[in-house]
């Protein structure tokens, strides 16, 4: 799932039940679009983002799991 926030695309990593785990945006040279709808492992700095009222990750690396 994805939406736009502050002129940057915001993605949502969901668990198997479709519940959000973390909201994330890709860093330069990271493209999350090909992985939408696929199982992935994301890495990068994460923290609680108050305006989202959720955990947020700045994605540095994405690894497909399927």
C-alpha cells in the first residue's frame, strides 16, 4: 500500500493479515515500487513518527523473500 506524504511516496509494510507493521520511504537509489505486493525484508533506521502515529523507516535496503 502507498500514498504521498510531503511530496514523497510513503509505503506501508504489512503483515500476513494486512495490518501495518511500518510506514516507509525509500532513500535515493532504492526503488520500492517493483516490490509492491511481494514479500520483502527491509532495513534502515526506524523510529516512531508522531505525525503518522506509527513506526517509520527510511529504507536503505530491500531484499525480496519470494
